[in-house]
């Protein structure tokens, strides 16, 4: 039988560009066409109900129960007009993905007739069986009642997939005893906590605002490969990552892919998913090729964090589904290919007021920047004190392969501020002078003025896991496939905690001033800031985060370098975390997250190990043995005396096969032993360290075999085919 790879070659040229799956339209005209947005609501709802819904959208009040039926009716009419037949509460359980359960809009109207119906009760609450969602021991299965509740802060939308059209109602998910079972409730609570802390700060420093929220712009990296080639790789099919694969002679070293012209086929794909993204109200803006071959990026314009996160989860789903239409496969995994750049989800995060001020942009409040200095100080302190927790929040088996690898941030969490801001802070911390200094900071007459900080690309450190970029922070360590909800929740929680602690001390200094002047305020703030800046100084790093020297330096500074996520997860139940999460998640809820993350981590490595065993035994070994037999036959014919080098080759192959078989045994043994470990914590460590180490060994020997065995026998598409034949 012909090698399936060669059959693919025989297919001739790659499938041509898929065209005509959508009609191009002007962006502004199609934007939000599948969203139950303000314009639609204003048209369809009585005024007082519309006002109630908008207030709920802004988080100012709850939906009045007596309005629910009217709102549901309007939604149903609108959705049916767009072809919807079903509705679904759309929520984010702790699997990291989204979940939905569709119900048709039908009810009996006569013994043999149905009508389309959707009630306020159905809109407001759903009751999916919770027993199959991870709860980390929060709830035993016999009491598995879980509830979903409409979250009006996130817009209702219509989702089209195949011939199915569904009205989706973004929802939160909790157990019947009120425990939080999703990623959304903690995020919303962390926003509230940060809102309260920052409003307290703004009141003190005299900046007008009624509400504060974080903004988020997510740069999504991904790979796109040909679907037919992918279907020949069980590993890509099941987990989106290649567990074997030798380096191709040409990888990414020529850097000819970055910002290169996008191939027609890929551009058609991008345009297609961007079109639907627009209809769903996702403001996708930027697209380009990334550094690795077949790697790309899409980035929307930033939004409020909760909207940005919902949109990112929708966008990832959309990218996967649209790829199928184009006979492509979208790989969102953090590290699909060894020795080739991995994919991140750079999370650009800032804090904004309802009055339109970006609080992390000092140029927006040129005459009054005390809040900016306090926020920066609080953020540095938060990252310093909770770096292990941040590491846990971005942790996964998949991201472990990426962190510290090619052009990826290391597992050490540090902050890059840029020379200008660094200068400003050093000035305060070291000199502590209260007069105008020669440098770029002045704070006389009680005015703290930070000059406009450069937002220029040249002052950027692209190696930093957490970098200030002039008006926002870029958290680069977040992995491409993960939900950004937990990292952002953690960030909000720890920053709110630090802001509150700093304010406690500032207010203590001000207790004898009823109405402090600007100068008195600065007088009260500076010593506190100075103390915190000194305390957290070790977290600031300006050099090359990819260098070995930094690993040593970080060690001297006492910064954690947690290369395996499994060691970071315990930070979720640390005392410090429980304190910072007050009002967001309780200790048992944090414990459940620890358990779920560890469990998912173990399962991922287990699946990979099983895949390796299976692929090696049933695909690679037979190919290697076949080639071994060919070589042996040929040597027998010629005689090994006449062909000493060929004999050497056979020996090398035989040794390679033996080595791989030995490594296979080791994987099987350690897998079996690790699965037997009772304690979750110890099992996690066994998988993170022992199982993955043995898997690495097996991979190495298999990748070596790939360079020896006859190409015509090798059953798995090679890196050159996956990366370049698209
Ligand atoms: P790059 O980092 O590739 O140079 P940009 O800095 O222009 O690109 O933007 C990256 C992302 O940061 C975009 O999604 C953008 O919308 C987002 N962004 C810009 N300003 C803010 C902000 N104030 N808050 C959150 N995200 C922002
Ligand atoms: Mg960026």
C-alpha cells in the first residue's frame, strides 16, 4: 500500500483557495449584526425596560424580574428573524472552554401543535446537569445541581454553525449551594474589587470617576496547516501538538515569515473568520504572519476585559470552525512544534475610568499623576509578591513546553518598565527628593508630573513576561489556547489588594489632615511609595529574559523560577492568595481550582504519553523494522565486507530501534506507576517530572529514527510538510 503521505502528494496541488463562503460588506455595516445590541434593544423594548437593561449591562442594577418576559420575547423575535431555532445559556465552566446546551424554542400550544416560545424564566436561569463539569471536589455528584444565570454585562448573540442557528445567552455558572463553578463570576468580582480600590484612590487624588474597569486587548497567535496533512497525525488530531517530529533542514532561522506576505489561501481564511467575528461584534483589527512558518496573529481592538475575554473564547471557536471550511486546521496549542516558536496570547491590560481616562497613561492627566505612581507601585508590588500565583494562572502542561523556549518569556515572572519610567521611580525611591530634579520627573508645588512616556517600539523589551508599554501592561506569558479569565482575575485581585494596602498607609499619614492640600498629599504618599518600590525592586528586570545569566540573577534575587506548572498551582491555596481573593473566591473555591488545574495537567500528560506509546508501536516501529529488514536483506546480498558503511548504517538503525524500545518501556513503567499514586499533589509532580522526562527521551530517540528511516516508509507527515505545504 502506498504511503498515505505520498498519496497526499499525488493529490497534486493543494486545495485551491475557498471562495464565496461569505459576502464582503463594509465593516461598519456588518459590525454586530448578530448581536442583540443597544440599537436593537432601543427599537424593540419599552423605554423603562431598555433603561433597566442598559443599567444592568453597565453593572449598576439588576434586571427587574417583572421585565424578564418582555425582554425574552424581544430576544426571541430578533433571533428567529436571523434564523434561530434554539436558545442556549453560554457559559465558561472550569474546563477552560465554553459550554452550551441547546433547547428549541418550542412548547405545546394544542395537543398536536407547537409554538415558538421563550420565557423570561428561561432567559434568566438554566439548569444544566453539573455532574460532568469539573468542580474539584466542591460538589458530590448526587447533588449535582448547577445553575446558569444570564449575565447581562455580556451581550446576547446569535451563533451559526453548519445549519444550526442558536440564540446564545452569556451566563454565569454556580452550584445549588452557591459555590462558583465558572471562570466568569470571579472575573466580574475581581473587576468590582479593583473598581472599589481604584475609586478610593481617585477620590483621594482628585480624579473624577464613577466607575473603573480594566481594558484588555488580546493578541492571539496561532498556526494554520493543511487539514489533510493534519488528519494523518493522530497527535495533532487529538491534542493539537506533535509529540514526535524531527527538525526540518529549514525552520524559522531565515525569519522570512515574520510580517511576510500572507498566502492567498490563508488570507481567504482570515477574511472569512474576521467577517463572522465582525458580525458577532468582535472588533478584530490586526492580522499578520508571525515568526514561525505557518504561524499568524490576530488582534482585536481592546475592550472592557469581560467583553474581551468572551470575545476571545468565541473567536478561538470561530477560528477552529472556519478552518474546516477551508480544508485547513487552526492550531491554538502553545507549542505545536518542537524547536519552533510557540504561540502566546499577549494580554494587554490597563485600567480605565467611565470618564474615559486611561489611568496607566500619564499623558492623559498631565497635571496630576499621583494616582499613576501609586498604581504602578501597586502593580509592581502585586507582581512581586504574587509571582508564583501569576505563574499558576498561566500554567498548563501546554504552556510549560512554550515558556523558556524559542522567543517565549521564561517561567520567571519579572516586570519591564522602560528607561523613562524606571528613571522616574528610581528618583523617588533612592533620592526621595521633594524638589524638582534635573531628570524627567518634577513634583514641585504638589504636582506630580510624569512626562509622556515613550510608546515607541524601540524602548520595548520583547523578552519580558510582563512589560509596561507606555500606557498599558503586556502580560506575554499567557498561553495561546487558554482562557485569559484566570490570569486577568488574578491580576485584578492582587493589584486591588496592593492598592488598598498602600492607601491604608497613606490615609494613616493623612489622619491629621481633614482636607489635605496637593502638597500634603504628595508628602503623605511619597514615603509609602518609596517603601513599596524598594520592597519590590527585585521584580524589575531590563535585560534579556531569554538569557541564562537572567536565570542565575533571578535566583540571587530570590524570584521563583517554576519551570513546571504543577509546582505553581499550590500558590492558589497560599495564605497570601486567600487574602487577596477575599470577596472573589473563598478558600474551598480556590482549593477546587487547584485540584482542577492539577487534574487537567495530569490528564494532558497522560494522554500525550499514551499517544506516544500508540503511535510508536503501531506506526513508527513497523516502519523502522521494515527499513531494517531492507538493509539487512541488501547486506546479505552484497556481503557486509563489501559494504562496511552500509553495515554501520544498519547497526545505527538497530541501535536506534533498541534505544527507542527501551525508552518506550520506561514510559510505560513510569506511567503505570504514576497513575497508581493516590495523592493528587504527588501524582501531579510525578507526571510533571517523571512521566514527561521519559516522554522526552522517547521523543528524542524517535526523532532520531525519523532521520534514518526510508522516507517512503515514514507514515507521519514531517515538519516540512506540516509547516510549508499550506
Ligand atoms: P503591539 O504590541 O503588537 O505593538 P499595540 O501595542 O498597538 O500592538 O496593541 C496591542 C493590543 O493592545 C491591541 O489589541 C490594542 O487594542 C491593545 N491596547 C491598546 N491600548 C490598550 C489599553 N489602554 N488597554 C488594553 N489594551 C490596549
Ligand atoms: Mg504586543
